[in-house]
């Protein structure tokens, strides 16, 4: 991930499907997803507040 603070742009790898990105308060926040499970994005006031992850293992 490359960030250019002057232009307010970021270059991310679109081929990496294990990472989810959120923009909050002019920051790019990466979140690595688990192999199995569920990730819920909780918003407050129209902005991302937190992630809730339930991790599961496949047997």
C-alpha cells in the first residue's frame, strides 16, 4: 500500500482479497480478514465505528 499525503491518494493491491480497507478521518485503515468466519462493519452517524469478527474453523 502506497499513500501520497499531498494528493490524498492511496495505491492498494486489488488482487489481495484477504484485506478490507476502510477510510475514516482521512486515514486508510487495513483490516485482514480471517480464513473462515464473519466480519460485520458497525457504523455510527454514517461513519465506520468498529469491526466485529466471528472467527470459525472448517473441519
